[in-house]
């Protein structure tokens, strides 16, 4: 079928999907030769990505040793689960949590799937932070888990710190950290960094990848935080 299809049907994502909901893939397998390969590829990429998110979210919920109701509910908030699908989601979440593959394997497969889309990987990490912070605390084991994911995704320490600042404690109120810059940055460099962040994190990029609506919403939320941080600094500096 295509690159995304091969990545889905192989590796830990394919194994987990086959163990729980292999029939989902069947709707993208079309014997009709007139089927649009690009649409098939996009559909499979959506499925693969969603499976990876559930797997990483489930294993994150277990990272601090206790899976709380808040963490499961946070996942349902980030990914709006229809009432009629909640039972299936629960089975899938539990299976992913206990599946033999480690979270690193899922992260590596996602990194390969979206090797040319750093903003997609950022949005995934951003969603995992939202789950980790459901109980109001970023536990050390959760921090280690998320740092490892960031490393696998090829993010540097500054990028990780910027994403972390959207969620965690005092960092979430520091506009400079939200933009990933020092308070000593020049006005010109500040503007340049801001424009770059806007380009890289625009929701249109998420839409172009054909990802679920939840990730478009996350991208919009992240963009709003970037804009708010820049506006705050601009007012302080009189720009």
C-alpha cells in the first residue's frame, strides 16, 4: 500500500492493533483497483497514529506506578471518546498498558512515520504532558518517560523545556520559556523566533497530515499559548 501502511502493519503498532482491533485495518484494505492509494495511505496513517497515542498514553499512565482515574479521564478529554466507544477504548487502553512492547518501541515507530514532521511529534508530546499533569503533578518518573520520548523524537533539551513549560508549575507562567528563549534575547531575535514558532506550529500542518481533529485542537491551543506569551513580552518591552 504505501509507507504508512507498511509501518502500521509491521512493528509494535501493528502487533498491538492485531491483538485488539485488527478489523479496523480491513476497512482500508480495498480489493478495488480503483481505490485511491493516497487515501488508503492517509487512513492507515491516522489509524497507526491513534494506536501509538493510546499505547504511549496507557504506558505513561503507568509510569509513576499508579494508574489513576484522573489520568484515564484526561486521556478521554484529550481524545474525545464517544460514549458508544468507551467500552472498546477501555479494552484497548488496558491491552496497551500491559502489552509486551516497551514504550520506546512505539515512540521509535512514530518517529519513523513522521520523520519529516517535527510539529506532529511536538503535538504528540504535548498531549502526553496533558495526560501526565492530570493529577496536577509531574512525577519524576513521568518526567523521565517524557524526556526519553523527546530524545527518540530527536528533540533537543530546549525544545523539551519549551513544551514542558506549557503545562508545568511556574514554567507555565514564564512567557520566555514558553517561547524557548532567554530573557536577554534581543527584540529582533525575539520577533524572528516568534515567527518561526508560528510557522512550525500552525494547525494547517496538522491538517495536511490528515490527523484526527483532537490534534488540530491541540495545535490551536499551543498556538494560542505562543501568541499570548509573545504579546506579554511585547507589552513588557513596549514593542
